[in-house]
């Protein structure tokens, strides 16, 4: 077994194959890293969109609350004037 490793270490062909294998491994790991980063960015974008929708809905609710009639008299006036 030791002789085999010694031959591979000294063989020019084995060194070239080793360099190509290391390059292929590096490129594949880089591509996997890019993929995971893209997935993470997509999840963060989706979370941001959902949060913006929730904030918009809450803002509309607060605006509606600010415009509501304060008491029964205001409600009656709005209903009579068709401002509701």
C-alpha cells in the first residue's frame, strides 16, 4: 500500500489528475455555496414582502380607526349625510 502511495505521489499523471480533481471539487463547492446563498436571500425577500404586507394592513386599520365616529351622535350624523 505504501508503494502505491509513493508511486502516485511521484507520478506526473497522478499529480495532474489530483490538480484537476482539486479544481473540480473547489468549483463544485463554490457553486453549492452560491445556491445556498440564493435560497437564503429568497427566504429573506419573502419574509420582507410578508412583513410589508402586514404593515400596510395594520396602517390601513389604524387609518380606519382614526376616521371612526367618536360617539352615537357622530354616527347618526354620518348616516344622515351619507358620508359613511
